C-alpha cells in the first residue's frame, strides 16, 4: 500500500513527494482510527510511502482470489488512475477503501502531499523454509525496505537496523557498509540491499543513479571486499533484483547482471556488467532461485 499524490485524476507521485516517516505514520494512524478494525482490516505504518493494509482472519474473509488484479503505482506516473483501478474478485472493496482514504486525508490536519492510499500487490503471508535448515548457514540482512526485512525474517535471518538508512538517495551508505562488516563477525552470509538506484530510475534522474552507484562501490563494496579478503575464503555477489529503466521510469522484465568474485569463482566469457550482456551470457539462472545454491557452492 503506497501513499500517493493524485492530481486531476492522474498519478503525479507514487511516493507522495517522498513523504517522511513521521508524517506517513500520522496518516496511517488516522486511517486506522477511522477505518481500521472494520471486518479485520489493520493499517500498518512502514517506511515513508511504503505501508501495509493487513486483513486478519476472522468471521468474514476478504473475497479476493488469484484473479484479483492491481497495478503498482510506480508503473502509473502521469497516467490516468481510472485506467488502472483494481479489477476482479473483491476489487470493489479495494476501490472503496482507496476512496475513503481520499476523503479522510482531505479532512485531516496532517500537512502532506499524500492525497490517498493506493492498494496493490495483495497476497498471503509466505511460509518459507529456514535458510539455516536449507543451507546450514547463519544469515543477516541490512535494508531500509520493509519488504526485504520481512523476507529476511521469514528466512530466519537477523534483520540489522541501521541509523540513517532511508531507502532513498540520501541513505547513509557508509553506515550500511559498516553494518555489513560488523555483521560478518557473527554471520556466514550478509545481504545488503540499497534502494537508491531504483528510486533514481523511477525519477528519471541519471545523475543521481550514477552517484548512487559510485557511493555503493566506494562505501559498501570496497569496505566489505577489504574485510572479506582479510578473513580468508569468501565470495561476493553483486546484482540488482530487477531492471528499472531510466527511459520508462519503471520496472522491466528480463535477466539482470550478476558480478561474483572470491574463492574458486570461474568466470564466464563476459566482461561487461549490464542487462544486454546478461541476456547473452552462458551462465543463466532460470528460475532465479538457482543462483543461491550456485553462489554458495551447495547445489
């Protein structure tokens, strides 16, 4: 569930102008007090514009199914929202909840660019096998994004909170790098997730995307590589989770590049790191879940 800005029927910002955590929390609390607990609904504040609407099992289960469709708001910038409303079983309920949020925000004393919530990405809680049970390794994750935090918890990883990690371009890259280095003392695998490049692409800002990549390289990859080199056998893997194109300002399908270095890594024939090269590599993981066993040397 996003907090968004819709003007004259078009989605102008899927982040509600990069709404601050405190402001977003006040709006979510306003919704919870006015709409929450009706038929088991619970509004849950996350980070900035990223939040959750949870339905707790009860006497009336929501009428959704695999046929219920919703559109990610980051795919709708400057487009009419009426062309992208939820559809399928239960969609009327979702539209009603969004309409009620618009009315409540208009009457709220909270000063923000958020005009309403946008509901999308519905699904049920996953039941995942423990990473330790699957691979025998202790894992940790460093991220500012609740989605990645949640996946980490479902896998049984330690979720490391980092002060200054914002999930945006102004995140504290150095603090995230230090957190990874510190976590390596007690964990076999540490995943660090940085959202800044994705946000820059959504905003069509090539300069900020380049700057974010440079900061990731200098403040995260460099210190982590130095630390692991001191520790002995190791591997490092760098990859985006999906393409986000500057020219379209939204996500795309297709292979993403993977760069790996460390102990007993055999390179393929490619020497460039980009999506075009990834699609022509002889080393392809389809489905993508095959990447982790290969990386760990534990098929």
